[in-house]
C-alpha cells in the first residue's frame, strides 16, 4: 500500500537524517548542482532507500540530500522520475508522498522547459502561476487512501500565491524580474511538433515540459504548499531555429542554474525566518 511504502521510506530517511524538515526541493534536468548550497548534507542514493526506483535520464543523478540553508533543514531530490521512463504516476510522485510522511510543509518544484511565450526565451526563469495537465491521466487515479488526501481535490490554486509573491520579492532583491507563466505538461519523451506548440500557445501555455504537474497535484493532495520555478532551456519546437536535444537542455540548465540556485537559496532563507519554519512533525512510524 502506498501509505505504508511512503512511511517506510520516510522512516529510513528520518533515521539517517533526524529532525524536522522545513522544505523539499525537486531538482529538474541539469539542476542537481543546486544541492551544493546545502550545509552539512547527508546524501542518500535512491538505491539505498526503500521503494525508490532508479533514475534513468541524464542530468538526474538519483540522490536525496538533506542539509541546511539559512537555518532551515531542506530535503533536495537530485533527480526525478518521469512518466515517459515507463513509471506509473504513483511511482513518479513517490518522493512527494515521502515528503508528506516526513511532515514537510512545502515543496519547490524545478524543471527545464521549452519557451512558448514571446518574452520567455532561453535563460529565462519563470515562476509557475498555473498548469495544463496534458499527460492524459491524473496521478490521483485509482482507489483513494484518505490518510494521504481527499478523493476529490480542489486545484483552484495549485501554486501558492503567498510563495509566488515571496519569490518575486526575492528575485527583485537579487536584481531581476521574475515573470509568471502557465506550464503545459506533455507526456514526452519526444519533444513537440510545431503544430502542437501552436496548439499549446492557443490553449494558454507559456512554457512546456514533461514533469512537475503530477508532483504538484500530489503535493496539493498531501496538503503541501507548492512553488514552481522553471528555467527555459530552449525555444519550443517550430520557434527554435534548430532541432531540440536533451544535451542542449542540460547545457542551458547548467548555464542558468546558478541564478536559479541564488533565487531558491533566498526563498529558503526567507522561509527560515517564518515562525513555523522547520517545525513540521517528524514522521509517524509505520503502523
Ligand atoms: O525533469 P525535467 O522536467 O527538468 O526534464 C525536462 C523534461 C525531460 O525530462 C527533459 C527533456 O530534455 O528535460
Ligand atoms: N516537452 C518539452 N520538454 C522540455 N524540456 C526542456 N525543453 C523542453 C521542450 O521544448 N519540450
């Protein structure tokens, strides 16, 4: 049962890095370097954690690191699972269920994306305001376990307006404007056709990717606050003058990763000053 598996993983993690955790961060393609910001990190390869699958995509090393940023203890997933790798969405979103069982109150989701909106070219950092789930399925499909969240979930505000304004303020302090945008989640692993990108633009999408949305839905199901910060690594198909490639995506992630790391660092430091910071309950042992 998912609840038991997530609790077992949480118990192992809490045993190796005890104490409350104030935030989780999922690091997207080529963004694993953000974990270098953690002080005194405890590293746990997914292979050493119960029920975690292996990552298979370049730029997704497959480790959980728990360490400090500005007084806040943070759990960073260096590498994620994607539906296109053949995992079902329960598996793709397992790290979020584990955060929930660890009592973590919020999560920052990061990803590499293709830019659709005219002002969101390669190198942009975008704060997600909403999403289009075009994966064709919800991660909440199947029998609902009420201990994990409600059967019917309201998604009127997936991406916390409180965290979004906090991120905008911290970006301004760092000297740049943080635009907001709508993320369209495609199933992948192929990139889109130019006609699909025209369709996505007409539907209101600003950036396009192959992840993030299942994690955001499950995080809301689990009652976590969500902040989505993505980087644009390439113009989307048909806008890009060149064919798309994952090597280009990783290269562009590495180039912008430092600025995104500065922003996430600043957001986490700001959160560490909040009265409830890091006072999440430690996990309940598996019944
Ligand atoms: O894990 P993310 O969403 O950052 O990775 C994006 C989507 C695909 O996995 C890959 C395509 O290049 O980058
Ligand atoms: N689906 C999709 N995912 C991406 N990840 C990085 N760039 C892209 C893109 O153009 N399309």
